[in-house]
C-alpha cells in the first residue's frame, strides 16, 4: 500500500500561479520522458534508463525552466 498526501491550493493563494506553472512544466517534462522511453522501446526494443533519459532532456526548455530539485523528483518513477 502506498500512502499519499493531497494538498489543495486555492486560486486566491499567493503562490498559486507559480505552483501552477511548475506543475504544468513538470507534467510536460514527465510526458516527454515517457514518450521518449516508449518510442525507444517500440521502435528499437531497448529500455532507456534514468540517466539516458535525463541526458536527452537536459537541453529542453521545460527541463531548464524547472529548479533542479523538482526535476530530479519528477524522474524518480523512471528509476
């Protein structure tokens, strides 16, 4: 069983816009990494590990816009 915590931040919260922007960039980055891993597996039959995916995405706009601590946490599911 995996326990989760849900935090609801309303639109009138002072940090709402910045958190929403970070969540949006993080979602885009995760989707891009997932796409790259899937396409590599479908087309060539090999699985890209965490380091290879991170290396491929480091030059991307979304990766560079997110703080390093957030980016590394987003890739935990690929480890």
